[in-house]
C-alpha cells in the first residue's frame, strides 16, 4: 500500500498511556556515518565529524545532514508506531513552498505506509543575496497505526531532503534492534540527483531503488551541490566499510564552475587513489553524468532563471559560454570523455575498476519522454527508471557488482 497515513489509524486507537517510549539510539540506525547528540536527540550525519570540520560550506553542511538513505530499523509486534522528530525544512524566499518531506514505512522490506510531520524549523534562503535565516518551530511526530499484529522488521526511511533530529520512538509493543545480517554493503557517492532531489520519497530515490533491486545494504553519500572531488569526501569513502563502491562525478563540477580540465584530471586520480587506499580490490564503478542538455556543451555555472518563478517552478540555465571550452572549462561531454579515458588508463592495473556512461541511465530519448523539470534534476518517474537501469547494468549478470556464484 502506497498512501499517506491519514487512512486506517492516523489517530491512535489506544490511549497515550499504552505507548512504550525509548530514545532513538545508534543500534536502531542504518545508513549514517556519524551521530551528533543535540539538545533534542540524535542528528544523523552522512559525513564524519573530521570531514565536516574541514569545510565551512553551507551547501555541504545542509546536504550531508539531510539523511538520504538513513533509516530507523527495529523488530517489533507493535501495531502502532510513532517517531518523534524535529525537522529543518529548506525554503527559498519568493519561491513556492517546497513539498514536505516524506517518511516511508517498510514492513518486512515492503513499502507499507507513507506520512510526514508538521512543525519544525525552516531554513529560509534568499537566493538573490545568499542570506540565510532560521525560523524556529516545534517538534512533530509521524505516526503509523493499524499494522499487522505479528513480529516484523520495521524500517522507517527518513526524508532525503529535510534535516531530521530524532527524539524518540513510541510503540504499543516492545522494540528490539535487528542484528546485522551480513548483506553486501554498497557505498555510493554523487550529487543532488543521487541524494534524491525530486524523487517522490526516500525509499524511491534511484540509489534506494537500485539497492532494493540488487539486494544490498545502501550507504548513500549523495551530497546535493557538493560532489566536488573534495579530499575529505574521498577519505570518508576510504574509511567506510563497504563491499561495492560507486562514484558519480561531474555535474556539480560543471554547474559550480569549480575547476578547469587541468585540475580535474589529477583531482579524479587523487580521489580514486584515496578510495583505493581503504578498498584496494573492491569493485569500484565510476559513473559519468546523466544527460543534462543545458550543460552538454555549455560550461557552468548554472544560474537561476528568476522569470520562471511565475510558472511555479524555478528553472536553471547554463551561464557559461561554449567558446570557453578552449580555455579548459568543463562541460558534461568534456567530463565524460576524460572520465572514460582515466578509467581506461587505470583499469590496466586495476581490473575491478569500471566506467558507466550516465547517459545509459538517462539519455536523449528519456529527456524527450521525461524532461528535467528544472533543466537539471530528474523527476520521480525518472528516478525509478534510473534506479531500474542502474540495477540491471551494475548488479546484473555482466555488471561490475554482479554477485559471485555461490
């Protein structure tokens, strides 16, 4: 069932005295690399503290603390579950309100309910000046009731686009942690597309869907606007236990206009070298950008088209000049060509390194059918398509992540 929890059981059928309350603790969490104790509870982070200390960029700080791929996991007979949280929602002054974050409830691995919370803080961004203001709000709770009265494994996937402080879990039956089951761990790094921008919900971002189809445990280091070949991100990938690793490189480097080709090539080599220090033989897949027509042959930066606000959806445009490619400015085609060359060069000594052209996940025919709503980010239907294709290409019989025969 795929619905918001305002149908059976959105109001508790038992008095609040029946609730068993416990704080959210590390043994109930999957997908986070660090947990920060706050005055309210636990704040999951997707980069370790050492990495966060090495960069003061607000974009990165926001993205890594939005818990894409992070879920609360436990086993229980409970028919009613409530998770108390304090969210921080992004908003842009002058733009239409962003959709509320969604919590996905999975029962024994299957999506059963969806719901959200109210209240919380608002991070108000003025895109014309860069000013940011925090508007405080109260904690809220997401509630799921009418669940089957039997022992079951519960996963509550946290919103991929809202900072979420976890306060407490309330249930009408005891909760126990689920032991690690030895499943293969897939560690993925990419941009906002990998984090899940414009996906319908946290368990339907393309990496979450691909992980489900591949039967693996996901750690998602998709960092909106911040897949920039930062050394601290490479070290986080190096130091995180994983069986399979993928890195999706390129779109943020182009739309931030961060570096030229001269810097890009050694930065990619250094990024891969660092990952290989911790994972010398793990299958490592380098994925180039999906199709994005505005930047295929036009450099960045990406710039907002404020006139588009009147349509209800902010559009982006490429603000660079195609002639600047001669000066080493990056475009997506330049990035793809260089990534393919680098992987080919390195693969001679690294047989577990592979390359995947992102246009095999979303290309020209897909853009014609499912255009990018803001010219940059795929919509919810495209996330499903990309996830299915990645699963087939990466986890399929000939893919770099194919399971070894038993």
